[in-house]
C-alpha cells in the first residue's frame, strides 16, 4: 500500500519549541534587541494584571489629588477671615495628601521593578503583586540613593547626572534579583553591566525613550509601554548579571 507523502520527513510528532529556563551563571553579553523582544514576550504572556494594577493605581492617585484640591477650592469661596483660619488646615491637608501620593508612587514603582524581574524569570504575577510591602527595604534604599546621586549629578552641569543615571539604570532590578549582594554589590553590578555593554545599554536608553514617547502620545499606550520598558530592562539586567531567566522562543 502506498504511504501518504510526508512533507516533513523525520519530524513526526514534532512540537514547536517551548520556553525553557536559563540557569544562573557568569555574566552574559546584553543584546538590546533581544531584551526588547523577550520583554515583549514576557509581557504578552501575562498582560492583564499589569493593566488592571495600573488602573487601580491611577484611580487611587486621582482620588488623593481630588481630596487635596477640594479644600483649596472651598477656601477660595469663603470670606477673608475664614480663609485665614482655614489656611493652616489646608496646607496640612495638602502636605499629607502629597506625602501619601509620594509613598504610594514609590511602592508602586518598586513593585513594578520586582514584578518585571519575576515575570521575566517565569514566575506568576497577579494584581495583588503590585501592592505588597514585603522585602522592599534594600530596594527602597537603593531607589533613594539612585535618585539622590542623579539629583546631585544634575546640579553639576547636568551631564554628570546623566552619566550617573546611565550607570545606575540597572540598580532597581538588581535590587530584587540580587539583594543578597547588598547595596555595594547592587550598585557595582549595575555599573559593570553598563560599562561592559556600552552600546547595548545606550540602545536600551533609546528604546526606553521611544517607547515612553509613543505611550505619552497615545495616552492609552502607557498601559503597554510602561510595563514593556520594565520587562526589557529587567531582561537586560538579568542577562548582564548572569541570573536565571525564562527564555521564550
């Protein structure tokens, strides 16, 4: 009996490649295009929690700002004597509201960095993952030190600040992937990745700026570009430091 022709001999039952874990090892060369591609695949594998968490964060932020602005608006409608009496309370309310907004923003940012690292490594991320306070100590200190160093650098004719920001751009991600190395190891690791992969690091900055611009122009695009930039940078930091990650074909 004549057998049917197999157009792909030798591939009976062949399955498409599946994601596989890359084990930790020595630092690997950073490829900006590969980081962008893998970042997108990581995001596409679990996008919904990111979008929902961003919507919740924006809603909370808007509520806080409204609560802060309403007393100011009301104070403008009362008499001068009443306005003088309301002024200290209004100022206090504004200060408290802005401090709360700042704290929420920091916690949100740190969880974005953490969840980007987790998702690139193949871990499960949910909406609740963006509102956690555990294990934020070292990353929070690293976050503040990067902000302070960049600010001081900007005071020195801007260029030093840009250099500092460039060299330390992997710190927020290494703070979650390698907290055991301490602050010195985290900062040193970021500098080494940037210096050893200068071209790729510059390309990552360019990709980040372009994605940010696209997201800002389309407005709704920020729900995609914001986590995509985080995924891209997380992949690059894990690649450059030699940490484990999930490769998605």
